[in-house]
C-alpha cells in the first residue's frame, strides 16, 4: 500500500496537485514507519523533500534529504544514496553553490554507473548539464544533455525525456544561439507533457512563447 500511495503521489505532483501529493507521501511515510520498511521510508522522505524544495522551504528539504541519505547509507541502498546526492546537488545549484552541486552530482553519477541504473544516470546527466549551463559552460552542457537523451531514447520514461528536451531546448535557444533546434526540442517536450497531462506543459509553453517573442523582436529590429 505504501508504494502505491507514493506512486499515486508522483502522478498527482506531476499533474500539479501538490497538496494531494504531499498528503499521499505523508500517509505512505506513516505506513513505512509502522511496518519498519526503511528503504521505502527513505524514498518517501525524498519525495516530501522535493515538494518542500519547490515551495522554497530549503532547510526542511535539506533535513529530509539528509535523513533519507542516512537511511540509505545504513541499509546499503546505493541507488537511494545516488538519488539523495542528486536532490541535494539540485538544491545546491539553486543556491548557486556550484562546486558543491557538481561534486554531489558526480558522486550520484558514479553510483548509477556502477550499479547499472540508466534512468538515474540520465537524470543526473541532465541535472549536471543544467548546472554547467547555469555558469555559462554551454559546450559542456550540450554534451551532457546529448548523453542523457541518448540513454533516454532507449528507455520508456517519457517524462524524463520531456524534462531533458525542455532544458536542453532552452539552453540551445537562449545560450547557444540555435533557436530552431531549441524550439524543436521544446515543442517535442510540450507534446509529451500534454499527452501525460503534466503541469510542466504550461511551463514549457511559457518558455516557447518567450523565445518566440524575443526572436520576433530581434528579426523586426534588423
């Protein structure tokens, strides 16, 4: 039941129903504590932490991630550790603690490669790419996005592919000067998110409209 609640929570969160997702995660967490399922508890903590992070409650998110990491360390759950490194690295990148973010993402990537978990590897490559783009290392970012997409083309996780295409497209259009390819990636991302009925569709649409408007202004001024 705990895993089912957490899975439904993921869907609700992706659909933008954050309060309902949080309630499901918390119910799942209570069950894991009652039955002593520490592995599932660790992933529940990460899920709640992700919502808290998105809501700007950074200290609480970090505390949840650290508790999740400690559990993963104690029970020998290496993918769990890798995901925690990924989440804390993402949080640090949002705080512009770039060197710390990259160090944690590198550790995450190393674990995912060692245990042979391509989904996690691709997610971490995408996150590393975003950090490099954040500091203007566009060439490195593009290479990492391409590596992530190469992996995701062979997997069935469409939402992960859409996420990578979104951020890759934005970097191409805004930082690399390749508006055509950037918009192509963004439109593919938008189509996937719309098909999945994910809330990120609105965010991608806003990015597309902003890029098109800016590009139109540049064309009119030349």
